[in-house]
C-alpha cells in the first residue's frame, strides 16, 4: 500500500550554461518546482515542467503552486492508496492542469517504486538498460554558428540533432547543417510558430531528409496538422497538441502526424504516458521522450519512461552537464556515445542534493494531513 504521510514543495532557480532561443523567445535560467511525497520512511520526488508564463501550454508555475497547495495535496495527504494508478484516479475528476497533476502522480510512482525496492522503469514495464539520446539545439545567430554547434554535438556522439526553427529562420540552418553533415539524423522543432499559410516554406524542408518536423502548427490543433501532413513528404511529429491517449488516437486517426513526442508531464503522469505509448504502438507510430530543460529529477523520470519498447527514436534526455553547473541531484546523468544508462537504484535511482538546494531555493513549504 502507498500511504502519503507528508509533502514538501520547493521552487529552485537554476541558471542555464547557455542562451537557449526558440520561437517562444530566449531563456537563460529555469524556475524548477519540485514536489516530495513521504511515506514509510521513504520519499518520492517529481518535477514540474510548466513555465513562469503560459508559452508552451496554458499552465504556469504560479498556477500549479496554488493548485498543489489548495486542491491536489489536500486530496491525497493522509490517505492510503493501493498503487499510483489509484492516486491518479483520485485526481481524475479535475480538468486540465495535467502538468501540476503529474507532479503528484510522478512523485507517487517514485515513492511506490522505492517502497517495492525496484527501479521505476521496471515498474512501468521498461526493458532497456540504456536509451538512445539526441540533443535539442536553440536558434543560433547565423548559419556558421549553427554548423559549429551541430559539429560539437555530433562529435559528442548524440544520435539525433534537433534544430529549433521559426518563420524566417528555417530553411537556412537546415540546408547549412545538411550540407555539412549529409548522414546525420536531423529534425526540426517549430513550437507552433507556423500556420497553413506557411505550407510552401515547410514544403521546402522536404528536400533535406528530415526524420520529422515537430509541431509546426498551433499548440491545440490536430485538424490543420492533418491537412499539412497531406502536403508534405516529411512526417510531422505531434508535441503540444497531444495531451492524452485520446488526443493521440484522434491525431493518428486523422493522419495529423507520423511520430509522437511523449512528454510525461504534458500528459499528466506516467499512467497516461503508458497509455499514449500503447496507442501509438497500436498505430505503428514511434514515440520519443521530449524534454523541457529538466533538472536531474525530471530527467531521471524521462530516462525511466524511455525504457518502454515503443520509444524507438532518440529522446531529449541529453547529459545534465550540458545545462547546469550543479544539478539538484547527487548522481550524474551523462550520455556516452549517444547512450544514457538508466539509473539502477530503487525508484528513479537519484537523490536530492540537500546541501546544494538551499543555495538555489526560492520557496519551501511543508504539508501535513
């Protein structure tokens, strides 16, 4: 049984080691909400991937904190659940806010796996000891800088290069990269920056042997993606517009894409992520694990999820040292030759660096029944 005896909520602020530009704007630091659930002398930890402003999807850090304090944690504190799925169901009556609900559900999965003394990936049904890793590269000042940063990461062994693009900066970096690296697995991510009026620009990308074009159209759209997919040879990858297994089924039935970027927090946690994985597998469509500039807590959850069998494309679980001088966990999560080894300890296999956390913590609250 899974008893939730107490909870701890933290918000830490971590400076990025580089300037990360996407079609949303420029990011140089990350506010990271962390949730700790305790029971039976153990603790499970999860990370919120929402941003300060509703740019990726509609959720925000401030909104998530309010819901956790006032709604979600009071619903579970002091209660005993048969398993994490039962806890997931206890929050199932609440609409939307999947990233905030995922913090609770994912922390429960970590706690449950530690209670059973097994790795989280094993509990989820994973089969891999290592997962393939790609890298996501932000918008660079020019084509030469793009080729240079791609070269550095190709030399580090990453097995997929993803370039962020936006209107006015799409064909140029892709063409320069493909000319310099004819054989690499190359993708682009538009973060919803285009419309069907840009079809000609997106069709131009068909010439560069991309594995997929990720989320070119609106964050909440499936219908226009289906129309765009009919006009392109390159598969579309759905990201923001897939928030559940139902969305996955509808998008694939419509022909809105041929690849799914599966972000566990976006879909509400591990239970729904497994359902998304299974629906995509039933359609014969591959999935890969997307990233949201996670700290080591979220990165470890992503790595364990990626051990499921239909994760057949490299994910965004690149080395933590790319992003942070010091991570919030003790254990290094580093890719070697494009492979990330799955942590082998109970749960996520990582532990909070309690000595470092006070230096970056902006908020800390304790909750009891």
